[in-house]
């Protein structure tokens, strides 16, 4: 098994109702992470995989 070599493809959007950035997994649209900054949202998305 290999850990840490997976390439994460994602999209970033701004949820204007919540005023939070969304990082959306390109391979699984239901996997979404929110954050105050883009970096925080992407970091949370990486942890959720």
C-alpha cells in the first residue's frame, strides 16, 4: 500500500450565504469541505479522504 502519493483534484468555490470557501473533490462531488480561507478548506478536504 502507498500513502501520501495520491493526487487530489479539487475545485474551489465561495458559498456566499455562509461566507465560507468550499473545496470540492473533483472525483466525488459529494465530498465537500468548508473553511474561512481556501487553504483551510483544501486542508480539511485532504483530511477527509
